[in-house]
C-alpha cells in the first residue's frame, strides 16, 4: 500500500491529482482512521486503464465543447 505521494511518483501524477481522483471515486483507496489514504498500485492502474478517458477528460468540458460545434443537430 502506497501513500498518495509515492503512488503519484509511480504512475506520473501529482499527489493532489491522486487525492482528487480518490475523493471522486475514480481510483480505489483505503482511508485510514487518521484520514490519510493508502493505495494499491495494481488496483489503481487497473482502474485507470479501464476508465482512462474519464480520468483524462472532464465530461463537463466535452459537453460544453460539443454543444457549441453544431453536432447532434
């Protein structure tokens, strides 16, 4: 089990991004009684590989961009 800092270094994300993704439920984590999170790197990699598009692209941005380009009309 890794801290958010160590996980971030392992997968190329910042600590802040790792914690944000965990809070959003986009990557699995265990919350300790102290409130700190721990991560299983293999579980996180699996979650990221199955949901890569939603991690890298904010659905709200896609919706706003698509609404302005005339698609679907």
